[in-house]
């Protein structure tokens, strides 16, 4: 597998993307969760990504929104970013953890270099406190430029994209 | 001692419980997925028995990278369930056990969850690499008597034009290409045309992983350039011997 620097992974997360295969209007219920997907392409057309959106039916606070990168030169995909609900403990959670936390998994170059899953380990976030807020945050961080076409309810706060230092570090 | 205290003791006090809903406890145990998230295990007491459940989290997580959308994937999934005595209701996996048997039951449940999660390795894009290994197996099994030579460059000065297997069959050798995707289809097409332009005497055979998977233009180009195509590995496995026998007759 190609070796990625942290900067390259961060750039893949934050590069401007167009939604080329949009999500369904409504999430579909399937085997215990509500699901939606979409595909995105980097603006220069050479980078391919997919996004999954999942909400558990029994525990709607257990959700995950993830960005997968599909490198053209090799098989498989790399999970670059996942915004999760407070579904349980995770490596990286505060110890002792008195309650479950919203958290974000972000691809790390040292994980890949060690043969681990890129997104292993999470970081607690207070950037969002619901699925909708997480989706809003996620779309902003991954720079889904035409997101407002498909997520009209989230339109207003999405643009313009702020260039905050460490935007993906939350 | 109730079953929760018993379980804590059996886990050497390395676990905890959190109430997620009335009557539904989440087990906090050092059992993790590869991404570092804790395995989702819930406990409910029903009619004196304990239901160990995932409340749909296993299949939800699997669906990040793999959908159970083919009979083959579903068959493997069901086999993992049955071999671990796990039941499924609308995507929710569960195992019922007596309170005194909960410790081994939880370990078994967690093991099954791990196996199901590893089904992501069956992603087509991951296992595609097996195509060339399977092609090599079929050639070894069925065509060994034609002395296949792998990785041959028929034009010495062109190391970019490679034939996957050469069979020294008279009157014309067979150049065989395995094709699993459009980029290999284009390379095989170019190679055949260059070999023809160099006036080499040969017959070109192509084995596709899935001919229908290629785009229309790629199908047209390779069909025009190649002498014989097998539309799938199964087609090759079933018919290669008789086709080669006819060529050698």
C-alpha cells in the first residue's frame, strides 16, 4: 500500500469535492439501521470518495457518518473520517469515562504505517450533539461543495467554508 | 449473586454496565473492533433468561464497507450465525442463555460479531486479486501438458508488452491474457495489435474475470483484437481443455 503522510491524508479530507452520485432523498431502513450513501469526486476529477450515513434504529444516538477514499492505484479504500454518536467506549476516550461521548475518527498516517486501520482511535468532540449537527459538520469539513443541492435543510450554515486552523482536528 | 455480579467476577472486574434504556444494559468490556470502537453488546433479562444482543450495530457497521447484497454473502453470513448459535431478527443479532452460562455466551457472541465484521474482507475490490491466482490454478490443473510459460515478452525490445502465459502449440503458439478490468483489457488489446504489426505468428486467447463488466468500447476493442475469448473463469475452466486440444490437433 502507498505510504501517506499526515498532510496527504488531511488534504484528502479537506479537498473540495462534488457529489456525483447523490444520496437518496430519504434514508432507507434496512436490517436494524437507517442508511444512505453517496459518491463524491475531487474537483480535478481524479480522486474518488464515498460517504456512508447510518443511524441505528433502536438507539438513534448511535450514528456514524464516514468518508472513504478509493485510491485508483490500489484496491480497497481508506476511511478518512468518521463522525460518530455516543455509542460506547472507544480507544482514545477519556479514562475513566463517566458517560459516552460524541467522537470523531480521523485517518492517521502512523496507523497506516503500522498496518492498522487508518481511522483507529477516536477523539472526543463537542462540535456536534446530534446526527443533523454531525452531518452539517462533516459536510463542511470534507468540503462537499454542492452539498446544499442534496441537503437543503443544512444549507444555510454550510457556506461559505471557513478556513479555520485545525478544522479536521476536532 | 445476580448475573451481573457473577459476570463482573468472571471478567475479573474488568467490565462495567451502562443502562441505555430501561431494562437494557450495555456491556463495557475490553473487546474492540479494529477501528478502536468497543464491540456493541447489550444485555436484557427476559423470563429468567439473558438475551445478549447487538441491537443491529454489527450489520450497521459492516454496511460501512460491505452490503449483504448477494446470495453468496448472505450464505456466509447465515453460516457464521448458525455455527455460533446466533439468531437474527431484522438485522439484530442475539443469543439467549441462562444466567449462569452468560460468560462463555458473551465470548461466543463477541467472536461471532468479529467474524461478521471481517466479512468486509470479502469486498469485491479486495478479493479481485484472487483472479490471477485462480487463473494460474486452472492452467496448472488443466493445461499443464501444453507447458505454459508465464510472463513472456514476445518482442525482446518491448518490455511493456507482456503475455501472461505462452503455450508452445504448433503451428502457432498461443498468447494468453487474463483480464480483470478495463485497463488490462486495453493493454491486452494494444499488445495483440503490436504483435500483429510485428508480424509474429501467434493466436491470442483472453480469459475474462467478467466480460460483461467491461465497458462497451472495451468489449468491442478486445473482441476485434483477440482470436478467442473466454467470458469468465468458469467458462475457461469448463472449456479450456477442448479448445486447446483442437488447437493442437
